[in-house]
C-alpha cells in the first residue's frame, strides 16, 4: 500500500499536478493512502496566513510519517496563480500536490458541506485510515476540519493522537468559515 501511495504522490514529483475539471488524480492519491490517516489541505498562493499555516503543518507532518498529505492550491483572488517553488516546498515529501485552476475541488467541498454556494481555501481536513472516496464520486466529508490552517494545526495534532476537539476551529455552525461566498 505504501508503494501505491508513493506512486500516487510522485505523480506530482517536486512539482504540482494540474486538475482539469476532475478530481480523479486527487481521488487516486486519497485512496492510495488508505490504511493511514489522511490530510487534505486547500490553500491559495496569495493568502497571508496560508504560507505560515503550511509551514506549521509541515512541522507536524514531519513528526508524523504515518499521515498521508494532499495539498490543493485553488485560485480565489485575482493574484492567485499556480504555486511557485516556495509554496511547493512548504510541505514535506511525499505530499501529493495539486493545482485546481477551475475550482472543481473547492466546489465539490462546498457541495459536501451541504452548501449551495461558496469557495474553500485555508482549510485542513482530516480523514481516518478506513475512509474511502465515495462510489458516487462526491467529495468525502471529513472526519474533522479546521480553518485557518495555522490555527488548526494544534487541534489537528490532538485529533491525530485520538483526542479530537469537540469543535473544529473556524466552523461554529459545522461549516468551515473558509466556505464563503465571494464577490468577484
């Protein structure tokens, strides 16, 4: 199983795999990590707290080699673009890295949260080792999520240690604050 995960994560190598109106490569990486806790992180390249959040998360993941991580960069603001070297290096290998220029992952997460509209960024989602991507193709609802990433790292560590917080940071109504309508 580790070989399958490493193969899926290496699709991006040190770079970033572009998702083209499909989350299939993300789904493959997610399912390849079965048997391990998985973290899916959604970031933007221009978010002021996303970089520090990714660095804090990298420190946690460095101490937890059992966790499989996938990061998806999405364009939310006009300045957002494909992540550069700094963003790619923020999270340790083997992290599966994706660029979602069409926002399909963000839209799928919004739908999974039961919302009609919004966009997702600066959020970390945790999935247990037994979770699989649903057969209907819908984005899997996480076991736990928190936002902003920088504020969610400590509760995420507790959740990975089997002591999940009763509330996810930034999600008072059960829906992360990161899911918000955005006027463009």
